[in-house]
C-alpha cells in the first residue's frame, strides 16, 4: 500500500529536440507521446507505464515535478485524508490533469519540490512483452537503460540560519509516506546533523535522495543498468558521441552503486547506475556516513576527489 | 505490512559437518550458532539477521520448513485473525520456539510444505557494518553469496487426478498473504493450467517459486550474486573443489536470472543466482510462458535441453 | 618471421545467403567481397585484412582450406626452400590465385587438411580506423566478434591401427613452421599418446588445435570476444534468434577460454571465445591434461559432461 | 627470435617491507627471493619465471633497470654483434650477475634508461602448475594480477632545444630490436612530432611505452587483469585499504586498455590494466592520435581531464 515507486520526473529543457536526441540515443529511451505544448513523454524499454520522463520546453534546465505511483486507487484517499488531518496542504486533481494518468494528488515537500501522486497511468508494456519474453529487445540504443531508478534533489541547507531541508524532507517522507531511510550522511559538532539522505519504498537502496545546497533544485535523475560492464558501455557511448564532460565510472560508497554521470544538452545531470547494491528492506540496519568519510561515501574509488567535489557540487 | 521476505530455510542434511563445509567454503556463508540437537545456523555476509539457513541432521536430504519474516509484530496478529476467519489452520508459538526469534506462527501450504512467520529475529549486522561500510568485506570465501534470495518448491501435480498443488499454493499466497505473481508457466489443452509460478513480496522477480512434481519436496534454494562474472566465479569455485555435478551457467528466461546450480553434499540443490533481472513491482504485467516455450523459459540459452530436463526434473 | 597468424578459413556452406545471414547477424561480420562463383568473403570489425572467412557454396558443410598469413614476403621463399629440402610437397601459386592475396604456397598437413600461406592480402582497415579510433564502432550486429581467433581440426585417430594424425600434425607444425605447443591432452597406457594439441604462433593460447576423430574434418572455427559478459551476449543473441541448438556457456580448462558454441545454418560449428586466457609465449611451460582430467580440460565447469561429450564429439 | 617480452622491472623503493606489503596485498604478487642487499624479488601468480619485479631499497622512488627476456641464448650473441656493428655500447655479463639469470647484456636506451637482456631465468612455474591446471589458484590476494604487462617510461622532451627522447627511443627499438610501433601520439605544427609511443614484441598492444617529460624517469609499471570487473575489484581493494590517491577506473583510447592507477608506498605509479584490447600484430595498421585528441587518447571516458592531466603528467 502507499507509494510504490518513482513513476516519472518532469524536467525543464531548453531544446526539446536536442533533449530527445540525448534521452533516445544516449540513454536509450523511446518517445511515446508528444503534446500540443511541445512536451515529450519518454519511457525506458523495461518500463510498462507509458512514460517515466516528461521533457518540458522552457528557458532553463531544472525540475518541474516528481511523480510517485501509489499501489491502489484507494491509497490516494487515505493519503489525502492523512495529509488533511496533519494540516499539510494537498490538492486533488481530476484524471488527465497529469497526462495519461488517473486522478492525482499534488503537494510540496518541505524543500518546495512539487510531488504528484497517482495510481493509474496508461501502460504500453515493456519492449519484450509479457508472453514468452526475451531478456532484452532488439534494437537497443545507447546505454539501453532499463528504467528510471531514482532521483536526487538539492535541498536548501544553511545550518547557521537553522535551515536544513534535507532533514525536513527526510522526516516528512518517513512520517507521512512511510519511506524507509536506508543511508544517511551526518556532520556537525555532535555528528547528528543530517546532510544527505537516501530513502526507499521499493526493495532498492533508494528511490529518492536529498543532498544539501544553497537552494532547491535537481541534483540528478538516475537510470538503471544491470552491471559494471553496462556502466562502461554507457561511458563509451557518451565518449563516442563527444558529449558533455561528466564524471568517470566510480562506485558510490553510499548504496554501493556503480555509477557514471553525464549531462543532458540543457545541463540536467543524468546518472547511469549499475547493479542492485542490496535490498533496501524495512528492517535493514540504517547505514551512517560520518563527516570524515563522506568523500568515500560519495566516490568510494577516490581519485582526484577535490576536483570531483567541485564538479559534483 | 505483511510478509517482508524469505527469512530462512530449514534443510535436512545427512552430515552437518560436510554440509557446513559446503555452505561455508563453496557458498560463502558463516556459521553463527549451533544448538544441542546438532543443528547449525548460518548467514550470508550481506544479511543482518542471525541466520538464513538451518541445517538439521537427519538421514535424508530435503526441506523441513520455510521462514518468512513479516514487517511488524502486529502483522502476526492480523495474519492469525485472517487465517482463522478463513478457517485455515494456523498455530501460534511462543518466542524462541523458532530459535533466536520472537513469537511465531506456523501453518502449511496446500502442498503440505510447512511455513513459519515471525517478526523478530536476533540480528548481528552485515559483515561490513553500518558505519561507513565498505562495499564488501575482506576474507570472503567461495562464491561469496550476498543473501538467500529465493527458493523453489516441488508441488504435487497430477492433472489426470485433478491434483495441482502449484495452482493451489499460488492462489493461497496471493489471497492470504498478498504475494504478487510475477511469472507463470501454463500448459494444457486450453493453455490455462498453471504449471510453474513465481511469486514475490519484495521488489525482486521472486521470493518463492512452485514447480510440479510427483510429490512435495524441495527443488532448490538460491543465493544472490551480483552479476554474470560472479556466476562464473561460483562455477569455477565448485569445479576447483571437484564438487557434485551440476548444471552449467545459463540464463533463465523466467526472471531473466543468471544462474548456476550445484548440490550440497546431501543432495539438496543450490542455485547461485546473479543479477537483479527486474523489479517485481505490484503493477508489473504478469509474464506468461506457454507450453512450447517452457524450455526457453527454464534455460534460455538452450544447449542440450533434453539432458538438462532430465537432470533438472 | 614465419607464420604470423590464422589469416582465414574457407568453409563449405549449403546456402550462401543463409550463411551470410548467420555470419553477419549472429557473429557480427561484414561481407566485403563476392565472386562470380558465388563465394562470399567476410571480415570482423576489428580485422584489417579484407577477409578472414570465405564461404563457398557446395552441397555439404566442412572446411576447404586454412590460410596462414606470414610476416614477410621473403618468408614464403624460406618456407618453400625448407619444405623442398625436407621433401615435403609444396606448391607455389601466383598472386590472386588466392583471391585478393599476393603469391602463395599450398601444402597439406599430415592429416590431409589443406593449408595456404601468403604474405599479402588486400586490406581495408578496421571499422574504427587508425586515426584517433574509438574503442568500438557504431552499428555492431549480433555478437560483434572482434576477429577470427583460432580453429580446431578433427584428425584421423585410430591408435589400434597406428594412426594418430593429431600427433603427426603437431610434430609437423612444430618442426616445419615453428609453432609453439601450449597445451596437450595425453592418454594411453603409458600416458604419452597425444590426443589433443593446442599450438600458437601469436601470443595467444592457440591459433590452431587438433582433436581426434574417425576421419579428417572441421571441429570448429572460433571468434574472439572480449570477456564473459560478451559470451553471455553472444548466447542471448543466438537464443533470441531461435537458432541451432548449441552448447551453453562454459569455461575450457584447456586455454582457460570462456566459450559458447553454436552452428551455422549448414552445420559448421562456431565458437565464440572470450578472454585472453594467458599469453602463449615460447617459454611458457607446456600444459598437460591427462586422461582422467580430459572432461575438465574440455569443459571445466562440468555439468552433464556425458551429454556434452556426445554432442561435442 | 629476439626480445620475447618484458621480463622484469627493477624499482627503487624507500622501505622494502612497506613495498612488499603493497605488491603482495594490493597487487597480489608473491615474494620468491630475498638477497643480502635487502632486495626483494616478486612474481605474479600466472608467471613462471621466478621474478618480474625487483625491489631495491634506496632513498627515493624510481626505476633502476628494465629486463627483457630474449627467446634463445643465441639471440644474445646476435644482438651483441649487431649492436657492436652499429657502434652502440653494450656490455656482456656473466650468468648470475643478473640474479637467478643466465648470461646477460646491458645497454642504455637513448633516453638513458638501462636495459638488460637475458635468455634464461630460474623458473618456478605458475601457481596453478602445468598438469591439469585450474584456471586460477586458491588464496589470491588483492587484485590478483596475472602478470607484469608493460611499463611506460618518461623520456626527456624539449622540442625547443631539439631534444625528443620519445622519438629516439622509438626509432632505436624499432631498428635494433625489431619492436613494432602499434600506436603513437603526434603533435607539432606539422603534426609529425612523436610525443607518445607504444611498442610491442608480443601480440599485445604494448610491452613498453614512452611518454614525454622534463627528464628521464618512470611513468608506471602495469599489471594485467582479465577484464573490467577485475579493474573494479582492484580499485575496491585499494579503496578498502585506504591507500594512496589514484586515478579512477577509465578506458585508454590508446590501446583500448581498461585501466586503474595507484601508487606504491614509495610513490612509484602502478597501473592495473584490464582486457586484451587487440592483438598488436606486425601488420596491424599503425594507430595515430593527433594533438587535439590526445586527452581522449589517454582517458577515453573523459571526466575532469584537466585535473587528470595534472596528476597524470
């Protein structure tokens, strides 16, 4: 019951056709729908719902909203009732306000990021179908990403002024939507200030992460790849296409993920994230990264971490 | 809420010391407890609860019981009430009847297999700990399996006499414990007779599978490995140790799993199962394997399937 | 100096178009030339010479000849002089008798297999070129094999009648063309009867192998893949295309090669062979496989070796 | 005939015991000999000769000499005669002057680096032996490197003053020891100034490389790993051991090598180098990297190349 997974992300892009070229030929998605406002809807080959990414043409990069899919239609009622009982603003919207979806709910995280919840989205099946399916389809492009795996949001963080939206968002998702906190980074004189948080509703290490910054924004959206070899292929694909500079293959200490970053043409950061890491089950002990280990937590394999940090932040 | 995952399997072995040698040096588990009856309790390095395998000395191989861990203690009350309202026999047991566990419930599947449910098990953390953990520990042995992933049970199947415990078990877990059916094999003149079923409560492709046979039994227990390279390593480990014949590395069509089988010294079949395959989420379209594709469904990479079938069955 | 590598193999196929479909869409080769006799010439993407495979239309499968490329034109003179001094029949042929090649030599191995030597073949470069090349080209098909790696010939073997062409061929290549014997299988009451031989002129574990049989023939031709993941991809490609049954992924004990076998539509056995194994250098200790270990030597990962043996032989 | 491979490297280290700890526990070598001067001799598990690395205690890091093994004892006479006819200084030394080796020759490259040639070295076989060998031995440590693969030397390069020891060394090895130039980096107004060179005598992409610098020195020694997964393991091993900063996993454009760099405790750079890349055969077209592609040539996967370049140079 409740939130089932990250269903989609709605990104701002400055040139939709360039963005489509990136998400199709580098990431390996397919365009499944266009709308009169010029938005494009895309899905990965291993997803069944009709889109996991909406590209909206605007004049700057960034995130517009996140969509979480809930398990049952009745979950929407339960969540709305709970939010109202807690006096948290939440808006109910008719079917198709969220394109191709049933009725939905909209609210904002403490950080200000906009979240939609929905129980139904038009589906078109995975690219291998559901009858005697092959393990992967012919004609894969680019990195051939399986699915949208998670995203990371930058949250306002200014401890001198008592602002820590990483902590507020984390508490919010834990309390109101039953997310599991799988890993956290802590800092501060008492070692108890939350500076990074990884939360999940599936059995994966994270569906969403919060990292600190001067103001709210998008850190990255991440696509799932099966293993370290697939990460190399993704990095080769980007290098062969002479695309935007990015961070080279590494392992995250946090989540153990095998990772490679790139940018879409508008500057939205993409991650290709390989391997399952572990099962982020409800009773798994919470993992804590302390201040002096945070670089290893971010990029376990090290290297020129100072330069990495500059780019990464 | 409800069943969280496969928590452990209790196997019969004919020589506990030989069995320990296998599960420690080939699979990579650790012995965490012994008891006065000669039973051994083992866990994988990436599991936090104190055991996922109980080895009980007897005079023949096979399975004694399965343990599912539920998310909350109150789930036990809810499940007991539900079973009683459905007039399904279920027994409540005190803490520590199931060793190192809190109070538990015991019932039998329609196939006769014994199942225990518990919410609490003594924990000892993963081998890398929860403070700034490395991605894997030093001193891994054998295949270095991460965790007990799933098991497959042989269920009585005699359609001429109207007996299909594969179908009964599947309906039972779906109805009473909210398992998700991710994949199924069907046969029969109308193509609607269930001959194989894969069910999950986590986000993995399956926590438990049912396959047909002349009478109830164990088909295999499976351990998680991260990828295809880890499957090769597992197979090399077995070959280097001159251990029991087994099926060579292959891919399952069903679940896409990368797989390698071996036997423990008593003849219990073990699988090492690599890769995540996909996320077995509640709304994922049910995958169906029809009669003429069942060999590909079992062993996608083919080969001498007839010989494989003989061994496999 | 002398033989540099296996340059090409000329196979008999019963339907050239079907064979092309196989070598292009499953193996990943490209057709570079056709001739008036209906022959097709193909190369792998990572080869520079214009072909490594000639497909000749006939009414049954099998091998017509092997081509070895020598390092220098003058090597042809030296080899011809040596053969003549040893009274071994050898024929000198003009340029272009061997298509797209310079002058050549032709002789037969003791087993009867026909061998051509040449120093020049028309070249068209690798698919990534020689100026700032990418590590792999766009548009790879099927297994995307890098190059023709080696071949294995079946040689008449009838020890009761004193016939052992495996041994004769091996001694011939060692003595007259300076091949290095890297591994051997031995049997017989004294353990000194050569039953399998692996020989090399490059630094790879083998360029050619000899295995025993009732009469001369082809055992397989093998294509190089980079690693175990590429072997899985090759096996998936064959399975997805519903092609001929084959042996599933395994590791050879001999050469350590990661291997997967299939058949072309005429029944010529193909191997995709992954990983370097080791460097077959002149001073590497000769590896010996004794009778009781020969199954592990062939298929290290075991499985149903008896069934394997039946198919393999 | 002639040079067969890179046989060993003699490095300066500031603390032999610390260096041994690194080469044994991180790289995976074994100490096979110590001598009264405090030197340590080590080999990799897949090498048969008794050492491929000599560690000599001194007060700074660096390289003392390179050893190339020639194929036959008579090659030493031929090389000596050739050098003398070309009036290139070369010194003949008795057996055991080079420890555990037969008679040897010593000369200097134009860059000043000292090279020894020998045909015989005491051998102890690989760790898996030569009778029915397993593909890998039990008890591997650290990265479990297979063998010393190649080394790269820094050569004085000052084109303003007409000094280019990269070019001189390359011409020297090509002319006098029949090395094959597989890849080169070029720069300069006419695009013909050699700034990097990769040369081989085996069938691998390189046995030795020359890169430019202010004065002669060692760039790195490299150890062979089988594939990209083994590169990740090596990087994990270093990270888990909290060892010296290094460059993270990447792919070289030049040679296609999958690579990861670290430092030994004295500061000698080590590379773990995965995959075969291609066969560096005598007739393979020479690959050229032009000035504007040199960064991709060094680190194909990009990233923060400027920071990389600073560390790498």
